[in-house]
C-alpha cells in the first residue's frame, strides 16, 4: 500500500553492519551459489485438494503476489467480476497461485473470491488462493485531527475482522490466510499506525475462533508489516506485546523495500568507483544485486530477533517490490532507482533468492494502480506493477510474452504485449546509472 514519508528505522548497530561492505560482499554469494537446502515443497509430491497454508507457504510451485485490480483514479470505481477473472487468468499464466489483498470494506475482496470461485467451476484444474487482508486503523486515522496512536478505531476494525471471518468461512477452499493489518505498526505510517497490542488483540481473537470451530483450524493468521516492526531495526520496537504477537501468529509476514532506502538510507546504493568503466548493464546489475543483498540483510536482522522469541516461527515476505518510474525521490532528480530494467532485475533476483530458500514472496505488485497517488501520475506508488493498467507487460515478464504464456488473454480489451515493443536497446536508453558512491 501507499508508503508515507519514511523515517530511518535502523538501529545504530545495524547501520554499522551495513556500512561494513565485506558483509554485503558475502551476502552476494546468494546469487552465485546453489542452495542445497531441501525445502518442505520438495517433499510434497502430490497436493491434496484441501491444500493448507502450511503446504503453500515456502513452496516455489505456489508463487505469490500482491494484488489490486483497480483501473481508475479512485477506488469508488470497483473492478468488475469479468475484469477480475481476466486478471486471474493472466496471473495464473505467470505461475501465480497465491494472492494478497489489503482490506474487506471495498467490494473487491468479496468479488475477487467470487471470480476465483467461478473460474474453479469453469475449470477444475484452476488454482488460486488468497491471503485476505484486514485493514487496521488507529483512532482518528486519516483525519485532520491528530491520530491517536494509543487507541484504535474499534468499530471499523471490528467490522473489517468480521467481514474477513465471513469471507473465509464462505470460501474455505480459497482463503488460506488472514493478515491483520498492513504496515499498521511501523511508526512512519503516521496517518494510522497502532501499537502492537491492537494487532495482538485481533490475532488472538481469530486464533480463538479457530479453537472454537468458528474458523477453519488450518487457516493461518498473521500480520503483514515492515521489517522494523518485527524487531529487525531500531530497538524501540522491541516490547512485550511484540514478543506475544510473534508467538501468537502462525507465521510472520515481513516487508522489505530497498527501493525506498535508495533515498532514505542509501549505504548500499550507487556505483563503486572501480565499476565506472563497466558497461551500463553491468553497473546496474551490480547495483541491483546489492539491493537484494540489502533486503536479505533486513530479513536476517528480523529473523534474528523473531527467532530469539520463537525459534520455530516461519518468516515469509509479505511485500517487496520496485517501481518502474518515479517523478520524485527515486527518479531522475533523486536516487535514479526507478526504471523497467531495474524493476525487472529486482523481480528476478528476489524470486531466485526466495524460491531457493523456501521463502514465499508476495511480490508487490501485479498491476499498476493509479489511485495510490491520484494527484501525482508520475508518483512511484502508481508504477509498482509488473503490468501497466492497459495490460502491457513490463520488462520483468517479457520472457513470458516470448513463451506465449498470455496468448488469448486480455486486460481491458487489450492483448498482452511488451512495453517498448520488446526492444531492449530502447529500454536501456531510458535507464539512468546510480550515482557514484561517496567515500566514507
């Protein structure tokens, strides 16, 4: 969802670790070594029709993505069920089988589940599962009055939760996970964040419904939040309520966004002086490898804290992505991070790493959505999709167009074709090199 102004949430110690670049060099081995770890999915030879979250998560055969189907500048205009079905066919052609949604108060959530149900009825081999998001707000969120971060909007939050329960019970074959809150605890979410005790309250409520048979006992409950909120950054997040939340969720859903930190904390971002004589492609590839190494460092820092509380807790990535355009902090006049080529490399490298390590990554996101920064068409939040709103496939998925994965499929009445008419040289002309790194 939309990122508000970010404050540095990385502890002093963590900053020093990042600045020690020999550690980043070690982390880059993830791109050149083959993982020998056997993940749980290697052991699953035949899936049950009643597949559970525990079998889906960490299984590279069940790729995940964050999804919103909004085409217009406002969410007041909801995508239709036929539009949602067309999107599902496109994502299924990519090998996507798990979606993440964000709230239940718009019709999209219920309509999406209906669309998937209809597709399953039309084709018994069609598979698509959902991590159903529940939006959580503090008291006076999104208002001119000061938000009260020590209290919640209990009426709205309770309604969100109840709708999620009802949808999960109506579609138990599709809804496999409920996520309580989206970046609801991270303190830079200044318009709406709550304290961990609020998330804990609702997670415990859902877990109790499972115990009493009012929800499927195999349904998994989580919360999806920034890595710092899960204890991987500033120690100010460490508290008893967070410890109890880690113990209460069935797994941790963690967000990591190196792209944003190309502006806010760019110790990993830039061109080393010894790289300047390399080709443009080589310079960018090295920068993007460092970006994924940075994401891995955030994941590992959170895992260290989480596993000090519960050594058995699974950790998957609820969001990570890279915008293809920015008229602001990450574009030409900023960190020069955003273009389709960098986005495509980040997508590939993240999939390579997470698939090899048995980590699900709900990549952010499937399609561009222009409501996210409605007054600023060039804003990066509008450009995180792997596809444009009109169905054009960005560089990240050009290979699938070449393999004719989308033949016969349409979005908004348009066939799926490549951006830049598939001309890589034209694309490369539009990319800018990361700035030369400053010496420490």
